[in-house]
C-alpha cells in the first residue's frame, strides 16, 4: 500500500519526503519498526515517542508520523507532521487494514461498571442467533470462536484494526467492544465506525488519570459525540448522567431503565441465589443472574439486540439460558453450605451493589464476610470509601492486598482504614491467600463470603511483577472440608 493513500482521511499539517513509498507495517514501538514501515511518535503518559525516532529509523522505518520535526531530517525517510499522532495513528491504521469497522456492525459499550458483562453477553447472544461475532473485552478477545488473551480493556488502534480485519476475514458480522475512558481520551478508537453505542452508568473511578469527575464524564461522552447519524445511542435513563451522554449525539437516542420511563423497561419480580425473575417490556423471563446491576446489564443486552433487529421472543429465550461472565458474581459452594462469591467489584459503587444484592438474598441468621483490597498506583481517593462500604454492608470485613503493583500493600491498607471508625468490625490481613482462608475459618454453614476486586484475574501484581493468583482457585481450595 502506498503511503499517500493511507493519509486520505488524516489531517496532515506538513510532509517532507516521498509520499509514494510503499508501506508494509505500522508500529508505535521503535523496537518493532521494520523496513517500509511507519513509526508513530506518540506522546504517552510515561514517555515521548519522539525520543525514539532515530531508533525506529535505525530499525528500518521508512516513514515517521510526528507532531514536531526531529532535529535531523534524513533524505531516505518520509516525515508527516500532524497535530496529534495518536489520532492520526487511528485513522492511518483504519486505512491500512481496509476500514474493517465499516464492514462490521461495531457496537461500543462504555460506563464505569457492567461493560464486560454487557459486551460478553451480546457476543454470546448473537452467536446463538447464528451469527459470527467478534468480542473485545477486559477478559478476552474473540474472533468468532477463537479466543485470545486480553491485554487492555480497549487495545491500541493498530491492534484494534488488525483484529477487526481478521474478524472480517473470518466472516464476522458483528463486533461488541468495551470502550474505556482512557482509550477515548487517547484516541485509540479514532477512525472506527460505530453502528451503535451503549452507556451503562458512571461512578467514582479512574480519577488518578482523569483528575476530576467532570473530565471522566467528558471522556465517556466522546464515544456518543462521534457517532454517525445512522447509528443508535442507547443510554441508561436511571443514571443521572445518562442524558448528558447523548445530549450532543447525532445518533438515534434510545433509553432503558428499571425505574424511569424508557423505551425498554425492566422490573425485578423475584431474586434467589440461583437467579432472578424479570419482567422485560411485559414478558417474564427467568435468568441465571443476580442483582439490580445485572438486571441493568441484561436490559441493555435486550435493548441492543432489538435495536439491531433481532427477533424479540428469540432474544428472551436466549437470555434465559445465558450464564454469568467469569469472575462476575461467580459462586462456589462448600459441602457444608458455605457460599463464596468471586466478583470483580473494584469501585465503591460496584462493591456496594454486590453487597446489597447479597443482603437481599440472604436468610435470617446468615452472616456476610467480605475480603477486599484496593489496587496500587490507581485512584487513591476511593480507598477509604471502599473500606467503609465493606464494613457497613457485612458482618466482618477483611482488608487485604489486591494488586499493589509498585506501592507498599500495607500502606494501601492503612489508607483504606482511614475511612473507618474504631468501633468498626474488620481485620487487616495483608497476604490475600491468608485473608481468604481467614474468611473461611470465620464462616459457618449458611454464611456468605464475598471476595471482591480481582474477579477473572489469574495473577497478582506485586512490585511490578505478576505472580499466579486466582481468587476462584484460592476459595475452592480453602472451602475443602468446610
């Protein structure tokens, strides 16, 4: 492919060099630059790609996309200056891979909580409807039936377009994709064509990156602002920021809710530990999910499917057969009747929702124990709030390590304890393995243990190194004999 052809939809300020050179690769990592490839000098949060332009050229890069010219311009290299390298990378990547998002029905799901469940259930539902489908989520990437390891909630724009190109080749008609606030601000979705977008909710999270809640909302809203007129924008009418998300969109606005008037309505009729009975737009359906948060997720799935033209009765039939996503309210029961729940809840709102659901279902006399930590090198302001929620909604909270990353895990726990009073019932056990075993030792038949924060993850990041650690494996082993 010729370089000039790749720039058709990119706003270029100035070029120097031969635009007719062939291109056979894209990268923003100078170590992966190759002959006849483009290197994108991206300004990141940790480092500036402009520092590595010379390294990329030594590796063979024949074209450089940058925001400022390097000191020396070589004759055998073509330079393209743009206002924002990340945005240009998205548009050039889309062109390089043949605009694959335009050949799919690409649906973006954004919000603080519920993205993974909603995207994954849509993937499962449409596969059962007989379609080939792609999935890009926090847990996994799927090209129809092929699964790949997930590295980010939303990958970089080169990998996104490459995977979507593979989806098109595999015959996929739909792709359901989680869209993180980070990816929107960093222009990873630039150049993608969305047929629809879904907003779940927005609560306290990622303020370490966005700094203010207003900026966090603005980031999420970018997805809806960029939708084309022929797309749909589905928003949660019960969330006070639901209207804000779609106030400037060109797309067709649709709403769903459990309380407010909306285009798609849901009501919880009954809830037990093995599922709940819902009323979706007048039809009763039993689902294998628990909690109001999952009622919202399922309503979003139902509404999205109908917005995409799926047959209503068939959607309801399949919803009744779907199962929870790995690490989302996943239950393990002991022989003697202790129920353990592993959940990814790592925000104050998500933790409160899960604990309230457990409280609604438990029987008189049953106790709730919660094991919870907070991640290192992430939003510190939510730590005391997380601890307070855990204590207020359980009979005993055990504060422990999550993924401390480069922080001291005991310091993180001390910051969690700042939200507690001396009268609060809690234990602090830094070792997560020991914290889980302590919860099991305290529990009696009929009691409920919630292990929150890591969900599907199979590692623990300590000191910047990942070690194998799976909450589901840990609680399963701990419950043997109990």
